[in-house]
């Protein structure tokens, strides 16, 4: 059975220091790789969002043009109703006037 060493020699401390440096270097490398992967994924997400915004903008443009056509139809209907009301009022006034004169 091995006895537990109670004293740390310079050689053992140097070995521990070297292993810790290698471990931290490995962690630093892993973090750099993760950052690189995350940056690539965020760039893809940004590109997808730009594409989505473009598609939404074109969709809203189509909806706006459809609303413009509907507005034009309502304007035409409003003109027709106004002309009809004026014609009706004129014919009603003419018939009242004709009845009053006879």
C-alpha cells in the first residue's frame, strides 16, 4: 500500500503546474471553438431574420396594394351613391315643384 505523501517536492509542483497549464489551454481552445461555432450560428440566424424581414416586407406591400384597390372601389361606390342621391333629390324636387305649380 502506498503511503500518502505529506510533502510536495518542487518536481511534483512543477508537474502539477504543467498539467494545470495544459488543462487551461484545453479549456481556452474549447471556448474559442464554441465562440466560433456560436458566431457562425448567429450569422445564420441573422441571415434568416434578414430574409424573413424581406419576405414580410414584400407581403405587406402586396397587402397594401390590395387595400389600395379596395379603397378605390369604395371611392367609386361613394361617388355613385352621391350622384344617385343628387339625382334622386333633383327628381324629387322637380316633382314637388311640378305638383305645386299645377
